[in-house]
């Protein structure tokens, strides 16, 4: 899998990771078996980053329950978020997240949707100094908040910014990517499939022959390769509980497409 450098450290991160919104929020033991298969496929592919949040129901606990059974589980890159208001509440929530995920330290702690970010960023700096977390991040999922993300990137020393971006929603290309790059901030991409809208749009439609000739073998790959072919993307985090879908997602990280093909992909989708 292609890897990109985290600017603040030089550490390399595989370009496809795993989101857990809704997919890991389950007590169903049969689902847990499937999710373990997803994690094993993830490791087999060379992917690392698992992204979660207290907002995602049982997801943090499920990650903590399932990952210990996987060989070399410490090789995963564990990311979660703080999603509350107030200093004390933030500390308590982050400590709970670490217990649920069964981690003594977290690779990336993010401020979810910028909630009370001015309070939490002070704690995150302290925790980074103490070694409890490795990286600090901020997140949002709507175009309307990209300006706010940009302002924070310019004014605060952070390591990661997570935001929405897809082949049909390219608002981040206007300036957010450039500002992240200029300030040495790694990018995590959420909503890569437009909350499933993109798959609905292509349902029942065959891939164009020119896509297959360029190493795109399924629609998941079509959507993800567009994203990772942007050199300013550090990692994209599609969510799935299906091991077969996970394989398709992770396989997309093995190659990128050029600018001419990206434009052709956008135009093709626009005319469906």
C-alpha cells in the first residue's frame, strides 16, 4: 500500500485506513466475527489507521475487545476523539476512551467537530508532552466548517486535520488542502463515499472499460483512487463491516491515477 508522510514527525502512514462510525457500534457476536475479519484483512493489506470516537456508540469498546486477538495489534495506528464540553469532562472522556480501547497511549487524539476546541487543545498539548498521545488533531464533516478548520490550522500547532472530501464533494480543493500542506498538517478524509450516495448513484452500472484498463476494478476503488491521487491526502478512512468490501477498499491503496484520468472520472460520474 502507498504510504504518505506525517509532516510533523516524518512517520509514514498507509493511505487507506478504517472508519468505525455505525459499523463497529454493535453487540452482535456474529458481527464481531465479521469485524475481526475486517481488521485481519486490514493488517494483511498493510493498512494501519483505525478511527473512532465516543460519539460512535460501542465502537471504541469493540475495537478494544477485538484487536487484542489479532497478531501484532500494536502495529495499528489508533485514533479517537474528545467529544464533550469542559476541561474535567474532556479529561474523563479521553481516559475512558483509552480504557475502552485498551490502550495505554493513543496515536492520535482529535477534537471532534471542534467541540470546545480551545479548552481541549490545551489538554492535548499536555498529554502529548507526557507521551499519553502521539499526535493532536481537529475534525469536522461539513463544507461550511472548512474556513474554521483553516483558521485553526494557521493559528495552532496541530498534527492532523480530518474533514469531508469525495469525488463529488471537492470543496476542500479550494484552499483547505493547500493550507494544511503549507502548515505541515496531515489530512484524514471522512465521508469518501458521500454517506453512501455515490454507491446509490452507480448501482447497477458497470465500470467503464477505460477505468478497468487503468487498474480500477470496482466502484469503491474508483471513488477512493480519486481521493488518494491527491498528493495532499495523507489517509482516507472508509467504514465497513463487510470483509469483502474491506478488501476492495484496501486494495485501492496500491496505486494512484494521473490528473487527466481524475478529470475523466469526475466528468463520467457527472453525466450518469
